[in-house]
């Protein structure tokens, strides 16, 4: 039931693009957390916070590599927000049963570029690292900043 006492009605879209409007109530199950991390000390705190939140999901004990990939992606995305946007970062983790979505919002509307740093350079790899680790990567400009989101699908399907 939604806040007004009604049910959520969904239209399901199959891979072939066809729709199924049943009008029947659909239970939407998702688990999520959100937290803001300040420029000073936020990256380390963000890694710890993420690891603690992931411990509550049923698949994480069996997939330590996926957990490590998610924590590394969080580290890179928070670092980018702090270094390039010079702003606090809002981290949102959402688990919908198939994908662990990591979203980081900052106050700079400029989308990050994937650089190709030279050997020996100590920066410029964040977006490339996240792109390699995640199953999907999406960047959106918004009126008051941008959001970079990465989707991680556990190998066992989260079961």
C-alpha cells in the first residue's frame, strides 16, 4: 500500500518491449540507505559505512569480491565528488533483489570524464576503475549537481 492507502500498480515490460498492464497490486521490495559525507574525512567514513550496510544483505558473506568491488567504487566516487566538485557527497545504496545500486550526488553539474593517465600519474583513474568494476555505470546532470550511479549484480543473483 502507498501512503494514501492505495496499492502500487506496475506495468511490466518484457525484454521484447511488450507491456503487461494487469492492474493488480505489485509489492515492490527494496532496501536502501543514504548518508552525506563531508569533504574532510568522508571517503574513509564512506567505505566503512558501506561495508557495514552491506553486511545486512544475504549474499555478501558468499561474495567478498563483489563487496570489495562495491567498497572500492564508493571510495572512487566519493573521492571524485570531494576533489572535483569540492562539495560534500550524498551516498545512496539501494538493493532491489537483483542489483546493488551505488549512487553519489555532488553539487557540481559537470560530468566526470574518463581520463587516460600516463604511467606514474597518481590521479585520473576513478571513473575507469568504477566502469571496470560495475555491471552498469550511469551519469546524470541535474539542476543542482550530478549523480553518478553504478549497479553491481551478485554472481549468485543475490540469493
